C-alpha cells in the first residue's frame, strides 16, 4: 500500500481546514440581522376598554311609598313617559279628593251664598233708603220728631255698610279670585303628589338595572332603575399616561369585541380626560362608535387599536434591533464592510413591531437583530437575514470585504 500519496492528501486537507478556519475567524461570527427598508408605517396605541352608554339616567322615587307593581325588566326598551313602577297611594288619593271637594264647595256653595247675601243687603239698603226719604218728608211737614228722622237715616247708613261688606265678600269668591286660585293650587299640588306614585321613564333608552320589586318600601334618593340613553355608543378606554403625547381628538381606531371577534368595527377618539388617575397612572379616553354596531352591549370588553400616526414612506427597523432607548433616541449595531459599529439613531413613529428612524440610518443598511449582542466596537461579523433557513437558496448574507 502506498502511504506517501495518502499522507500528502491528508496534509493538504488539514491545511485547507486550518485556512478555512482562519478565514472564517477573520470574517467573525455569523449573526442574524435586518436590512433596513423604507416602507409605510402606522403607529398605534393598543388597549382594552368597555362598551358604555353616552349617558345614563338614574330613576328613583320622589315620595316614600310601597311598590305595588313593577312593569319593566332589564333589557326592555323604554320611551319617555313609560310607566316603570307604581306605588301605593291611598293617602295621596284622599288628599286629592279633599282638595277637589274644597274647590267644589267654593264654586258651588260659598260663591252662590255670598252672591245671595249681597242681593239681600242691596234689598235692605233700598228699603232703608225709601224709609229715610219718607221720614224726611214727614219731618219737613212736622209730622214726626227729628229723632225719628235721624233713626231712619242711621238705618240707611248701616244698610249701605252691609251692602259694601257683602260686595267685598262676593268679589272674593268670583272666578279667578285669590281664594279660588289658592283652592285650585291645592288641588294641583295634591294631584302632583299623587302623580309621583307612578314612576315613569324620562328618557328613551334601554333599561340596564332594576332595584325595585312589589312590596319594597322606597324612599327619595334611592336609585330604582338605570337607563342607558338611546344614541351613539361609546367605548371607554383607560390608557397609560405615557401615551398622552401621541393622542388627539379625531384619531381613528379599530375595535374588536371579545364576544364578536369576527366583527371588527371602526371608532373615533371623541374625548380625552383632562386629568390622570393618580392611583393607576391612566387617562380615560372615549371612542365614538357609529350606530351600525347594534350588536354591542353595555359592559362588553373591547380590544382597541388607536392610530396615532402614519407615514407613507419611512426608514424602519424592527423593535428588537433597538436598545438603550431614551426618549426619541436609541442605540443599535450597524454592520458595514463586515464590522459592527454602535450607532445612535433618532426615532420617530413607533409601531407594534417596527419603529421609524428619522436620522442615523438609510435604506439598504444592515443592523443586527440582537441589539444587546456581546460585541466590541469594530468587531468583525457576518450578517445573515433574520429568519432565513439553512437552505442556500433562501439564505441571504451581507457580502463582506476583507481588509
């Protein structure tokens, strides 16, 4: 067996391996990276909120009483004036009858009696006047004494005073006089109190809660029913206060209710709370929802993506390529000519997976996927596109020029 040629071959192989290793060592480790590209970018704020009515009306009783009838239940649609519950009203009904009887007595008895008294006083005055004239005539003919004449004149004066008093009494009972007005007011007040025993809806909407059942004793101040006013629905969303800088009224949002994941719907930011919750560090925003979302119910959980910014063309890098973020600045590993360079970049819009770089990079640059890679400034590296497989047909590697 000829061992010489075999030894020579092995020697050449060993030298080749060593040379290959030296070359690869000179080229540095192979690390995943990204090629910087320019493309559209949308910045969103993601949060979870709940469906809420634009406003709610709380309905209670204005009088103390016992519920004898409840006519609605949760989920019912109500209109203004619809009866929600009825209270026992025996004493108030008696008060109404008493006030009506007093008014009727004034109109049917007291007023006619006063008018009759006036007519009687007027008749007596006429009679006294005739008697006084007759006695004056007799006195002038010296047929009676002066005292008899004066008595007749005094009787006429008394009759005239009685007429004036009867006129005042009759006038006080005319239609529209203060006595009748007060009597009518007492009737109206009693009827108003009686009407309060019928609890009605003041607004149109959907009944959310009921806290009254037949037999319950209710009092003023206690909420018996809660009604969600009819109209546009809102989504109430608490957001971290750090998002305040990018929020604005009118921004578009896309929402998905947990109960209907296949039915996304649009919304618009309509309100941003003027204060921050100091306990949670959140600010509440409200999203206006179009009426077409009739499938939503009060209290539903909704996932919300609020679009806070958009670029039709932006230099973007994946978020995992960024490190040491401080406000609008960050650091990353830029690879050029096979060497890694720590680069400070200025940031713009921030998406869920990518961030805009406004300065420090340009399209076509390569950055390492691992922003925390254990490298030194100027180390040699080889970059392969992150996510590329071992198949040479799909493997994209940044060309390296050896110094």
